[in-house]
């Protein structure tokens, strides 16, 4: 999973600091909070793995949203 520092470094290599961009940031805390809301018990490590998978398998047509996170949580829950 990329870290905030890695994302910032990547952005600065590819874009001017004055460039206008749209960015969504999803983090481990989002996954943990959503799991709790849905009554799904997961560890921080599992939430990190979900974020990693979302990053690797993201679909630019869909983006990252609560439905995507729910789908990965459902996979963990089995």
C-alpha cells in the first residue's frame, strides 16, 4: 500500500505543485469504521490488507466507494 509520503512524492514527480487535481483518499480507519458499522470484526492488519487489495484491483470506472469497501469486507467475512 502506498504511504502518504509515497503519494505526495509521486504527485510532485508527475504534476506541477500549482496543478488543479481531484483526489479521494481512503485509509485503514475508513475500513475499520465501516466494518464496525456493519458488525464485522476485523483486525487492523486485515483492514490494511483490504486497502492494499483495493489499491491493486481498483477499477477507474467505479472508483473507490462504500460499496467497494463493503465488497471487500464481505470477502473477509466469507
